[in-house]
């Protein structure tokens, strides 16, 4: 099988030299370089899947990917989508250091709420929105904010909705130290 048609080469899609490029440029490169690889992978999965029994672990993995093909291929049409979660993992590294403290969340539900709040705080940092100012502003406005427009309060869009961008500030997503 030629190297360009080997479905396992789909992993090379995230190694394209597009880091730091505009979202449109990343989309163009992915359309050109990754779309054929993804098509080859899907064709290979559909050819090989019937050869495996239903209970086979590899068959389950193939079924999982085939059922979620649209989500898997979304990066081809949207250059904003990052193919790795390295930035998110770096941003959450400081939170992982406090794992023992999570024993005191009070309950599983309390832990889930804490995780949701940490996710929002890290999202704010990654979008150059000061998390403390953002949270204070959202808490002050949320009771009167229309539920149908709740996405306006999320960190990625929040800074743009503030007059003069007063609450935005460059914040490092990396934990101190």
C-alpha cells in the first residue's frame, strides 16, 4: 500500500506545519493534505470491520469511530479546531496539583460543579479574559440575563460584549512556577 494511502498515516495530519497559521490557512492545508487520508481511513475501516466479530475490541473501536465520523472529521472544515489537547492539559496542570483537596468537595456533585467552574476559568484564561473580573461580572448580571442568550456570558464571547473590553487582559494559561 503506498504511503499516501496508508490509513495509519492519518496520524500525520496533526503534524502538518500549520501551528501559528490563521484558521483559514489551517483549513486549506487540512483540506489538501488530511482529507484524502481521512477518506482512506474511512474506506479501510469499512472494508476491514466486517472481518471482525461484534464483540472484538478492535471492532468496537472501529464502530465507535464510524458512528462519530462527522465529529471526527469536523477539523477538516474548521481551522479553529486544534487536533491536540495539549493547551488544555497545560492549563489544567495546576488544578491536577490539588487533587487531594478535591476529597473535600463534599460530594460527587460538588466535585462535578468544581470541575465545571475550573473549566470555565481555564477557558477564560485561554481567551485572554481575566477570570476574576469575568466571574464577578457574570455573577452580577446572570439573574437578569435572558437564558436564551446565556452563551454571551461564556468566556470566549464575553470580552467582546463588554464596552471597551475593560475586563480583558492578557493572562497566561500556564500555572505559576
